[in-house]
C-alpha cells in the first residue's frame, strides 16, 4: 500500500485511496500530508507542556492552523511546499522546547511526534513513507475512526479560524482546543466513550469558530443582503477568483480598480456578492460557472487567469497551469504562489497584468441567481416567515447545505429539490446549492423557495435561524421545528459543520451521497443510535420519510 487516505466522500472503492487520491494527489503528497499532521501533533505536545506552565506559543497556534488547512482535500498538491512547511515546523518545535527549558520547564517522556528530526529533504520523504505516521498507525478500527473524525473536524475548524485570522479576529480558546484534540489522538489510554465526548467537544468549538468567522466577515463587510448575481459576462479581460477567503477578494478588487480588468467569482466565492462592502466595485461583475468540480472545462472558456484562495483545486490541464495562481494554504506544482508580506498585504499586480494580455471570458450561460439569506437578512424577514409558517403557506424547511462533488449520485439532490412540494423552502449554504440554485422553484408569498445563506461556514447562519425559530415558536427542542436536514458532504469543513449541528442537538440528519468511510461500523452505530444520522436512499422514499 503506497498511501492510505479516506478523509473525503470520494474515497476509492468506498474504502480509501491506496495508489493515488481520487482528488488527484499523488502518493508522495498524501504521505507528506500525513507527516504534516504528525508534525503538528508533536508541536501540540510541546504547546500543551507550555500551557501547563501558562506559557503560550502564538507562532505555533498560527503554524498549526495553516498546516492543518494545507492538508484539507483539494487544498495543496505541492510536495515541495509540504517539505518546506515541515522543516519550518521542526525548527519551530525546537525553538519552543528551548524556550520551555530556559524557563525551567522539564520535558520528560515526550511522544515520538515531538522528538523526531530530519537532516534533509530525503530524510523527510523517508519519514513520510513510514507506516508509523499515517492513518493506519492506529490499529484498533474504532479508535482510529474516532481519532480521524476528530482530526478531520479540527482541519475544518482550522480553515475557518484562518479566514477569521486574516480579518484580524482570533479566539485563543480555539487554538487551545486544537492542540488538546491533536494530543488526545496520541493517547492510547482514552476510552471510546472519552473519544466520543471529545468528538462532541469538537462540535462545540466548531460552533465557536463559525461564530468567530461570521463576526469577522460581517464586521468587515456588512451583513449579507438579498442580491441578484449576474451569471453572464462582459467584454473585458478578467480574473476569476475561487475559494473562500474574502480578504483576498477585497485586496484583488482594490488593486483592479481602474485597470480595465473585471473580477468574477467561482464556486464557493459566489456569496461574496451578498456583502454590501463589495458592491461599490463596478468591476465586480458576477459569478462564472458552477461548483468546483467543473473547473477544468470552465477554466478553458474563462480565458483569463484564475486565483485560488483556498481549497477546491482540481489538478488542472497542463495548458492551464500558467494561468493559475495560488495563495494562502493552497498550492499546485508549476503554479505561481502569491505570498503576503509581513503586514498581510498581497500583491496581485502580476495576475492583473496577466489578465490584460488575455481574451475576455466566453459566455457559457446568462441570467441571475438570488442569494444573501444569512441570519440577519432572514431575521429582517422574520415576521413574513413566521406568518407563512403559521398560516400553513410554508409547511416545512429543508436544510440542504454542504458540498457538491463529481459523482453521478449527486444528481439525487437536484431531483430532491425539484420534487419538493411547493409549500416547502430550502435553506442552503456551501457549494451543494449548485445542484439546484438555477432551478426555477418559485417563491412563497414573496419568499424565495431557495434561501442561500452563503459559503459552507455560513451553515452557522442556518443554525442561528433554527435557534431563533425555536425561540419564536416557544419550543423546548430544536427538533420540534418543521425543519428537516438532508445534507451533502465532501471534505473536512463539512465534517466540522456536521459535528457543530450534533453539538447543537440536531437529530435525524440524512447525510449523503454516502456515509463517511472513516466511520467504523461501531462508530457509525453510535451516531445512528444517538443522533439518528442515516444515509440517503432514493428521492421518492426519502421524501415520503421526511414528509410522512
């Protein structure tokens, strides 16, 4: 077995990728990602020793956050970047140990993750290829399952924490928990019950980090508002920006002002159009294309350069590589990386000049799509929504948040949305919406039947909306609301959203198109029996179950 990875929904053969990732990552990158996590665990071991003496390592917090983000599915495929990042981590860990020693902290019996070292790139690669650093190093299937569930949760948590950090917002308790969780995955004395409890605690901090990011985004750019987004094109050269990081978008928009270069969003960047602060840019034109997995053909017709701010890279065609730029936690061999200076400023002038040399985008569709239904906007419509529920005009809400993906089985979500009764409303966030956000589903008394709250992290808005409705209708349990959950997942940010919903007490979630293969039968049984999580069937059967 040259590698082993089963962290995403498309894990090969429903068991795990062992030769090359379905996502496209080669074995070298997969194994280096495992070593990255191993290194982060070692740094967390040392950070925990510091915490006992009330010594904080801010640099380690930020390093761990970014390192975790780099290992998310489709974020970084560049083996050289991982080698350099691991070298940086080893040096940082030794600095931390020296600082503790200088302050009289005795470091005894540290775990191997906190003591391994490498003198060369070859030594790092050899360590990455060893069986002791990967997922399968944990032999007990159930313990492995729970450990990986926690690790994938903190990967998603780190992604959201980094977006907030880029906007100047941090929560030290989140950093402390990430370190605690990573160290716990090394502790062979923890029982399954203790790991289950830690899994729910991961969900608690998932709620906290999404609240942090929500505050960072709205504090910087205003509360999202109902917005029509153009999906056609203009006849100007343009840059396509993909991913999730709004700070990167803001800097790009500022730098393209007056340049004659338009900016279009792609994939998960679509909800940026809903923020008031971005509407002042007259070259912020619209959204181009669909969810992440269609990017190969859509990059072909866009013609201009593409800027990846976060994960969701599909290994590009060779002829597209020179048009692709990455930043933040992202990377792909041969693509130019834009690095921030010490003040966090990124110079996108090369991307902009590149756009000027290329043709305007080719139009692939026309029309508009509507979004902007985050919690503040829905609260502004609260009277209308409550009245529609009380009158029976709205019988039920369906939360269809999460991720899109390339599997044919995801057509289920398009069919499900199309077959929903006309007295139901879809609440969505994340790129799962691309399966139905261009369908003509109409409205109920002026309320659109698809309410898009935004990016995957804006699933927080959907939770806040549910809790507000619980309060308005004076219910004791969130599960008494006329809300059903039919969620699609793909990668680790969806995992932290799921754990956050479980922490909030939401039950009977349908999760698809398949249940995570990293859940062992016993762990899956716990989730089914405790929270009512279940997989999808066919559309008609599931509709009958939900509506019955």
